[in-house]
């Protein structure tokens, strides 16, 4: 017998012991450093009063109370690895995850909406960071379609390519469920709510539809009261894990507003393959307004490198089926706006699905030396003009709008503003700088050898896609 | 995609099984192979061989733990490659130190390698590791199955390098006694 025999024989160690050694190791590592990606978005649509058709018929109340509460699906908790009932717990968890999944292709018709809205909303001549949640906006528009009729509704159905309100409802429910995860390990909730002024009677069946289809809760109170504003801000803060508190504090409700519709996404997940804290270095990012120094995380892994005529891209998986974050780097000389309006780039973003076989032509499996700046970006935009540019005009105009499914008390109701606040943070605790030599960046040509340096040291696009391939968030990082 | 679905794809002889395995475990198998070979090109080839062996092995196998099933194949592929190339002194992985440490468990090494010995010895080692306390078993597995550097193991379990070396040394002594007791080596 020799050392080789012994080494080979060690290959017979039980799988469960090998797994245990891995889990125990990972547990310790998580205690030492956490690498987390956290994202939140809110979209609030303020709907302002028009002319009362009926005298005030509701008493003014000074409390804010829930009139419809949406109930979320129950999910089995993510199993505790050391529990004696691990296998049973795992089975229950796995079943509840499968129950949320939808048929492949259930949202294929939304690609045009996602593409046109990403282009409209993210393109800008300014050098600010921007981020947009297409799913968030989709759900908000779906709800607006529920509370409007005639041409006001039709414009939304047209944009979302739904042939009827029923088709939209079915798809919205499917989409909501596909992106719902609340198992203690991953949190992803598309929460919605309606804040209604108690001077006005709202159509109860419409509120029921919103609770059943969009899981939206409704609250009623005196719009400008401190209590109502506090309740509203607390709801937004809770739904976004406190990530957007600074923005939330500035959101108020005024007397003219009769209803506010709020949708939010809160998403938190860990990288499937973590960055080593000790590899993080301080380096230069070439922003449009000049060079800045920021922390770059580094990781070398075996992965797929993609390229197009004007970009190169890599994806980084999020743990626990949490989806993938894609980093899309424009080639030298190509602006972010060029990329947004490049058909091939948008096609790339729209076809990223973990559940489909990836047939992107320009891809190669190799060792990727990824250098990614740590960033925590906040984006604040009013989407009113963008939505109008996308063809939704009637609801913004008190003369042409039709909000009859919402209330019969008044006419001339219109949407006044559509603020969309997003924050995306890639977080790491603690930094130890070590020397790192940045190498030349690969352009759009196929990578030459077996490895590539993918250095995101100038403005880039990112997209976070769910396992279905739908874009949860898309953004532009100009300043990490 | 979860592991059972991937295994199901192998059973259906659906080539997507390989693509899904590659997506989920490509970098994992790469690191298993690269710990042994310390050479990206060779490790990458081992990973590609791993999918071929998995394709040939499932069915008849229906692995309960796909990750470890693939890890074992990748480890075998990499070690075979190491043996073939060691004559050419190629590669500088952790494996050389690991093998030197393992030789401490043996009294006299024979050049004769036998698959039969490896099989029987495998069961003997399996029993030995089962009876180790959790932490010793884990650290032994990380070092001698996964071929990880001692510093990485120490970091992973929140220990000092010195402490980890002491634990490994004690476990090797225990293994030597076990091998003597089972009649594989003679004092």
C-alpha cells in the first residue's frame, strides 16, 4: 500500500459527512462576514381629487384602519440543517417553493413592455445612478387598470399587451406568486397597498379585486392627518426593510389627494459564491464626471462569459434560487444610452432565464476574474412623464380620465405624480486592502484564452433577474 | 433547478442535465479539481470529464447527494490526472503536501497500487471517519478529501492554523493505529 492508495480510499468517506464538513464550515464563515445584496423599490401613485358628484357621505374619522387586508400564501420555513427533522422540513419547504412556480413562458408577452419602459426610464443625459423595477411598475399599472375604465384602462392594457382585464388579472396573480418568497432564508415580497381618503366612498368590489389579484391591502383615514401619514410611512418602511427610510420620510399625503396606491419590492439574498473579504481593494472607477476611488470586490471563478456587438457581460448567482445579478459592461466608446437602445443588449437582458436552456450564441465557459465595485445606489424619479411617453396619458388628464370603478362620488380625478424610489446595495462587512493589479479589459471580441478579466471600472448596466428570467431590477451605475 | 430535477434529466437522457450540472456545480467541481492540480487548464478539463462520467454513471446511479457525487468524480479525475502528470512534474496543487502527510500513516510504502486494496481500504477509512468526533471528521474531510490548504480550513472553522495542524496530526496518528489494528500495515 502507498500514499496514493490511501488518498484514493479517502474518496469513500460518506456523503453526509462530506456535506456536514461543508455546512459547518459555511456556518462559521457566515458569522465572520456577510455578503449580502439588498434591494428595495417603491412606487407611489398619488391620485388627486376632482369634482364631487355626491355630497360627503362618510363621517370624518381620525383613525386609520384597514378595510381590506390581503393574505399572503403560507410558505414552509427554510429547513434548519441541524434539525433532526431536516429531511421532512426540507421536503415541506421544497413543496411550498414549487407551488409558487409558474409555467414557463407565462410572461413572454411582457418583453416589449419591459424593454420599452427600461429604455424610456433609464436613458438620461445626466450622470446620475438610476434604477428601476419593471415588476414593481407592472403591478402598479395593473392596479391602475382595475380602478379605471374605457380608454384610461385600454391604454394600460395596450402597453402591457393584455387582450382583456381578465388576462391581465391572471398574469398579475401568476407574476406575484412567482416572485413571492418568504421562508426565513430569502425574502421577496411584491407588497401593495391603497390609502384612501375617508371623505369618499370607494367601490367595495374593486377593493376586493385588488386584494385578491394583487394582494393589496386597503387602509382608510383622513388623508392629511398626522396619523394617516405616519401609518403610510410606517407601511412603506416596513415593506422595504428600512432601506428607503430617508426617502419615505419625505413622502406626505395632502388634502387634495383622495387615494395613494403604493407598490413595493423588498429583496434580500446572499451571493451563491461569496467574495473573499481579504481580496477587496481600493481602486479607481472612471465615472463620467471624473475618476473616483472605491472598493472593488474580486473573485475568480469558473463561469460563463457573454458578449455582444457592444457589450460583455457576466452573471452572478444569488443563493437559494434567488435569481441572478447580471453585470453588463459597454465596450469602450459605447455609452450607457447606446446600450439601452441596442436591440441585442435588451435581448440579452430579456432572455436570461435559469429555467431555460441558454442559447445565447456568444458565450464561453472560462475562468472569470471579476472585479466589481461595491455600491449602494439610490435612485429617485417621477415616472409621470415616462408613462405618458409610453402611451398612458388619459389617467393624467382630469378631462379625459375615467376612474368610475374606483368611486362614483366624483369626476375629474387624475394622477398627479408617480414617484419611484429604488435602492440597491451590495454589502460587505469590513474591508482589508491588499495589492491587486488591474489588467486590461476585454472588449466585445471573443475572449482569446481560458480566462478573462472582467473589470467593472466604468459606468455599467446591471439587471437582477428572477429564476423565471423576469427583470426584478435594472439599473445604471455611474458612481458606485 | 433542484438536484432531484437534474438527476431526473440524466435519467431521461436529456443533455440539459449536463448544462444544469455545469451551471450549478461547475465552479464547485473546478475548485475540487484545482485544489489537487493547481492548474486552471487541467482542472477545467477534469470538470469537463466529470460531466461525461456523470452522464455515463446516471443511470444506473441515482445519487441522493448530487453535489458530493460530482465532487467524488471530479476528485478522481483530478487525482488520476495528477498521477499521470506527476512524472512530468507539472502542477503545484495542495496535493503534494497532502500525500506527504498521509505517508506518515504508513510504515513502509509499496509501489504496488491495487484497485482491490483501494476498495477494501475505502470501507476501512469510511468506518474510521464515521467514528471520529464531528470537528475532527470535518477537518479530516476538508484536508484529505477536498485537499484544501490548512490555512483555508482554519479560517473556515474559526481556528488558528497551528490548532488545525495539531488536530490533523492527532487524527493521522489515530488513523495509523486503526490501519495497524485492521491489518493493513504492520509495525
